């Protein structure tokens, strides 16, 4: 579960830098990484390294979420600005 969470977090960070569907993929992958990370972190029977990997996935997923949402907001603001210009 920790590997999947870290993989989703990496996908979210990479997708945040890509073109058109990137921010939306980043948003979804980041939510998945955060969710899997929370599930992995709350397992009390897991070893310390596994819980640390889950915490890292939560942190990276949160960064990917912020970057994806920021790009979506900037695109919507640019569209609104272009609409006012016309």
C-alpha cells in the first residue's frame, strides 16, 4: 500500500507540470495518494519504515494537490480575463 501511495504521489507531482489534462490527473492522483497514505499511516501493526513511507506519500500528495489546484485556478482566472477582454 505504501508503494502505491508513493507512486500516486509521484504521478501527481509529474502531472502537475504537464499540459491540459495534467492538473486534473494531479488532483485525482494526489487525492488517492493522500487517502492511501492515511490508511497506511494509521496501521499500528506496520513497521516504522512503512509508516514513514506513508507519511511521505501524504506530504508529496499534498504538494501535488496544491500544485494541481493552483494550475486549475490560474487557468480559470485566465479564461475569465480573456472573456472580459472580448
